[in-house]
């Protein structure tokens, strides 16, 4: 009887504890919500204002009056052209990058060979290269092979620059996959190649989606290479669209905010679609199956 | 006889492993060699010249630039800033990201809306972030100064970007705002990789959620954790974008980082030779720090 | 389960390959397109012009080649109205000379200097490029990317550029650029309504200016709107105070560091102390070093009425007008930087203006493989820059948007009263000092800008910043 009582209070205690914990967590979550949403919200709000109103009333003020002309201007200045060129470049680069980096991460994470630590260290070291030192050499190479001022000239640098970080992340992810999975497959007569495609790749799905998000955003917003390698307006990508509305002394901030809002929207939509893939890889199914 | 057989078998296995590894690694190594290694070598070569970056003749001066770099107070000052940024980035971004991810992992699907909104800062471009924060932190009508005015009941100015050393810490805060969402997503993926049966087993054994996180999830996430720290470390040591848009290294160099210093020298001050030395020095320092970090926090690895 | 996984992988691989295939085929035509990139307008216009004659007919100019030629041109006119205007000049030129194709690229201002460095170091320097003169122009010339056009300029027709513009296009006695983007003055914009409400007069001397500031302070209005995170904005006060105190002679001396010239000479100390005094008195906004002009934070202070005056470049006229013309007409007036009456009593000239007489210049890079001058191309570039840029159509378009071409006679008939005032002052000036941050060698510029932060932030004394600038200047001179 007495025993039952303590159990009961224990249960109650832990229940209360859990309620308190959740309350604190929710409050914290809401604070974070405000912190992340406010700047974003004002980016959108300011895109609906005239520059004069924005400067006079203050940036953190709701549009009064609402001004939609900015979007008309942006869209009529070939916004969709910029947009689709970005889509082409980013999707090709991203797919190539995911394939190549998962190829490279696999042996580094799961094979024993003499050069492994060395190659791994070398690739990690390449993460510390400041991007600006590569501008001139890459521009020279691009001109030499006649790729200058073409969209395809961007793909090489985009993929290459995403590789060290991606290989690094993916190697860490692949290391968390229990080695029994592979061993059992090897007993079943799978070779390394089959192993990779049948076991490791599907199990790295959550790692791959992280990479896709990380590099997708990076490539989508990439400015320096695009600005250097592409000159013709009819080949420019989205981050360069901002430049159209930036004169020497005449920066129209609301129009820029409109461009930025329009460029971020597709990313948000994609994130909403793909964020599910982040949670619960196929691990459970794989082990049980 | 039997031993011999074993040895040759092992050798054959090693050889096939090596072959497979080569096949898998070649595309990545090739691309990295062309687009990163070659420019890095080029940078080291240029660092031995006195060169304005455009002229056809450059003067070979051997190690002079390197000697200058060792005595360059500006460079070490910016390196110090980078170190500060690095330490605080790791201390802010990783735990916060972890916290958010844990919350989302515990909450499951019904918290998706939190996940999506929390992720927004990472999607915004540095240009927009810099602009909005410059205004939010403005001494005149900025959010922070306005809040201070309300709290104190009289006109108050909080100058976060215009004075050192506050400017550097302010920028660190904005960086944390921008990058924490990425680590959040990263840790969500990490949680996703933990076998659900592990969680189920733990719960059946009577573990509370907190115990599960502390004793099971975090150790299992070890390698992921370390990778995240390394990324944040390297990222903050070569950071450029948002700082460039927000302060350009100012006020009076108090937010100058190695990368902004290098950029100014190479592309604005016609000092490509020395700028390349700074870049090369940066490369050496970052790599060294990253390797030391990885040695210090060796996570048990098995292949 | 294995089968399922295999299927999904196959599907992924297939999608990937099709995507990749798709990509390479779709970017192929883009590559071809770049060769056929000649601006479309040239064709029709060219035929029409043959019968109509050229707009250069009857002028004393070099005869241009009839062989096909391609000229690359870089400017930073990414935005209208400038964009239409520079494109118009190029199209008129190509209509008159159909054998010559001009490939024009509009670069972004923010990264323009970097783009030029990348292009020049890779052997891809455009044949014509714009720049702001000063230190960088000298650097381009010394590195072999600028044709010396002194003789051509003397021999052939060209617009009558104002003397200051010719001076700013010249380095080491050699003419290196053709001005094309107009004059920029620097004066104090003020809120007429506030001045009227408080019964304030436009100040003529520094003492009067300080009295105005005091009165504004009493009424809780910030005297000067200044966004000094940009540094060149604070530099304007420093430059003017030096100019008023010494008639700019001390700056010229400090620039050479000869005959006792130094950034610690009396005028610089005077300027520094005056500024720090004003900071202490609260003449500038709080946190002046955190506000940035790039984000228009200084204009915002003017718009919401919290500040009454702003020392700035004359581009603010069109900038503010573009934001709200009505408000501009009602509220904005302009006056020149007040005189230093003590210095004036000693006979120091008070008519030095700060600004730029060329805005930007076009410099030519026409060399053959062996390094000799490609005269045919240079001739074409010269005609394009002097006769099509800077022609009547071009100048009128400039004029109508509030930019005053650097050509004699354009100071007449200016409608906007503020612009008229600014330009009149500009033409009355005995000397126009180019912004320090463009005039000084690039390495000194950076030091100077940081000094401005420290000066306004009260972190260093005028002596200290003077010494720092001296040191940088000496170092730059030693490297020449």
C-alpha cells in the first residue's frame, strides 16, 4: 500500500517536472520564433514601401501606404530569366555535387587503406581556402577553355567548392551507420560497389538532405563567382539581379528587398517540402528489413 | 601454407579495397585539384612577389612578404578577431542548434512550423541580413536603442556597431542568428540517423527523455557533433560575406577579419603580392587550428 | 526490401542522368550565343546612317578603319537613367561605324574595382573602362593598361572640358582619360522649413555655423546628419576644414611630404580639433560611426526631421528628388561650406571646393600583342568617347537627370535652384580638391578612412591620426 503511494507520487512528480520542462521549452521556442521571424517579416514589409516612406517612418514600421510597384518593376526586369538560369545552374551543380561527394565519402568513412587519413586530412584542409584567392586562377582557366561568360562555367567552381565540406559531413554521417550492416551484406556476397548503392547511399539520406539544404542555399545566393565569370546580362543568375537596382549613388532599398524576398520564396517552399526527409532516415526499416 | 594463403588473401582484399577507393575518390579529387589546389599553389607562388595584381612585371622578393606578415600588427589583430569569432560561434551556434534540434526531435511532426520558421534566417541573403541589422541596431530609431529608451524612461542610445569592442560581439551575435538554423537542421538529421529501436529500447528500460538524450543520443551523435564544431571553426575563421556588407571591417578595424583584410589588400589597394601572403597565412593557420582541434577531440573511429 | 531499394536507386540515377543531360544540352546554345553577342540594334541603324551621314562629319578627327573591329567597354551604369544613356552613345557610334562592334558590359559598382583587377591580371582587360581617377588611374597607367592620349587630345577635336576635369584626367603630365559622368560638388544641404521655423539664417562663417548648431541643439534637433560608418562621409568635414583653414596648400604639401608638409600641420590639427569639439557638443548624431550612408541612414535622419543639415555630394539632389520630389522642393536648400574668417583675414583663399570634376573618366587600353599601341583601335575609342559619349544627345540626357557634364557652358540654364547653386560655386572655385579617398594612393586611403572613424569616435587625437596618415603616405611614396 505504502509502496503504491510512493509510486504514485513519483509518477506525479515526473509528470509535473515534464510539464514545467515543456513550458520552459515552449517559452524559449516562442522567443526564438520572434527572433527569427522579425527581421524576415520586415524584409517583406519593406519591399512594399517607397524608399522615402521607409526612411521617414523608420524601417520597422508597417507599410503605409502599401506600395506594390516594386514587385512590378522587379518582375518586368527579367526576374524570371534570372530565376530560371539560377534553377538550372543550381540543380545541375547540386546533383553532381551530391553524387561526387557521396562517392568520395564512402571509402573515407568505411574502407581501410593506407592513404585514407592523408586524403581525408587534405580534403578537410581544402575547406580552409578563402574563396577570393581562387577568383583569378579560375577566371583564367575559364577563359582559356573558352567557357567564360557561360552558365556552365559556374558549375565547376560550385561543385568543387561544395565538395570539401560535403565530403567532410557525409563521412561523419556514414561513420554513424553500424558496420554490421555492411558486414552482413558482404557475407551475402555484395562487393564494395553494390554495398555503396544498396546500403550506404540509402542510409545516408538524412546526411544528403542536410547537404542539399546547406549547399543549395549557398549556391542559390552565390555572388562572387557569378559576378566574375558572367558578364552578359542575358546569362546572369539571381544573385546578380540585385545589381540592376543599385546605381552608383542611388540605392533603392525597397526594390532590393523585393528582389531578395522573391529569391528566398522558392527556397522556403523547397525547404517545406524537403524538411520531412531530414527526420528519420531509412535506418529503422533497413535494420529490420 | 595456411598462413601464406591468409596473407595473400588479405593482400588481395587490400588491393581490391584500394582499387574501389580510388574509383570512388577520383572525381572528387580531380575537381578539388583543379579548382582549389591549383589556386592555392598559385597563391603561395604570388606570395613571394611584390605585385600590384595587374601589372605584367612582378618582382620576386622571396620571403620578404612573409617576414612582413609576421610583424604585421594588423594581420595578428584580425587573426585575434577571428579567434574571438570562432570561440563564440562554437559556443553559441552549436549548443543553440542542438537545443533547437532536441526540442524538434522531442516534439515530432506537430512542431514542423517551428522548424520552418526557425530555419528562415539561414535562407536570407547576407545583403538583406546586413541591411536589416544595421537598421535594427541603429542608434537612431533602431530596435535596441528604442527598447533601451523605453526601459530607462529617457532617451538612450545603445551604440552596438559604432564602437569597439562591442561591434565585434554584435557581429558575432548576428552571425549566430544567421548560422544557428543550419546546425539545427544538421542535428535534426543526426537525430534522424539514430536507430529508432535504440530510442524504443531506452524508453522500455524506463529511461526518461532527458536520460535518453544525455546518455544515448549525445554520445551517439559524437562524430556529428565534432563535424559541426569543425565546420563552425573553419567557417568563422574564413568568414567574409556578412561582415563585409555590415561593417567592412570597421569601425577603425575593430571587426577586421583575415578575409576582409586580405580582400582589401588584394583587390582595393593594389597589393596582390602581400594580399596573397595574407591568404596563404590564413590557409596555414586555419588548417593548423582545424587539425589540432581534430587531434584534441579524437572521437573513437572504427571502419 | 533489397529490390525496393535497388529500384529507388535506379530511379534516382536515371533522374540524375537525364537532368545532367538536360543541363549540358541547355547550356550549349548559351555558349554559342556568346559569340553572336553583338548588340542587335546595330544592323538596322547602320543601313539608315550611310545615307544620312555621320554625326562626326566635318570634324577634325582621326579616320577610322573600315576593317571589322571589336571593342570591349566596361561601365558601371547598371541602372536607368544612366544605363539607357550610355547604351545610346554606343548605339549611335555603331550606327555610324557599322564595321565596329562595341561589346558593352555594365558592372556593379560594389565590386567594380575587384572585377578590373581580375580582368587585368588575366589579360582580359576591356579596351575602354571607366574609373574615378586619382590613385587607381595612376596605378592602371603604370601597369600598362592606359593609353597616353595627350597628343591626340591636343591634335583632334574634343568637347571643351572644364579645366578641373582635364586636370583630374591627367597624371604625371599625361592625359589618360576622357570625362563622361559629370561634375559633383559637395555642399551643405539643409532643411529650409526647420531653419525658417527657428528663424535661422544661412551661415557664412564657421562662427555663424556654430551659432546655428547651438540653436538647433536647444530645439532638440541634431545639427548634422552624418553616417560615418562609411568613413568618406566624415572625411568631407575634415577636407573642408583643412581647405578653409589653409586654402588647401597644406594638403598639397602633406601629399608630397616635402618642405615640411605633414598631416600634422596646423590646418589638419585645426580640422581635427574642430570636429572633435563638434562631436563633444553633440552636433552629430549619437553613434555616428555606426550609421551607414550606403543604407541611406543619413538621409533617413533628414527625412524624419531629427537632423537639419547634411554635408554631402551633389548626387543627393537627384537622390532625394527620386525619393520624394515634393518633399525635396518644400524642404531642401543648400549652402556652401562656411568660411574661416580668421584665415580669411590672413589672406587665405576661401574658394576651394571639394568634389570631383570628372565623376568618372573613360580610359583606353588599346595595345597589340607585342605591347605597342594599337592606333586603329585607339582612334576608334577616342572618337567614341569624345564624340558619342559627351555629344549633345548624351549631355542633354545627363543634364535632364540633374548631372552637369564637365563641359564648359553647361553651368548655364540649370533649373533646379540647389543644383544651380552647387554648380555656380563649383565654377567659381579656384581649385577643386578631389575626395581624399580617391585622390590618395590606395593604401593611404584605407588609413585615412580608419582615421576618420577614430577622429569622430574620439578614440585618437588629431595629432595621432596625422602621424598615422604621414606614415602611410611616406610608405606609399617610398614604394614608387
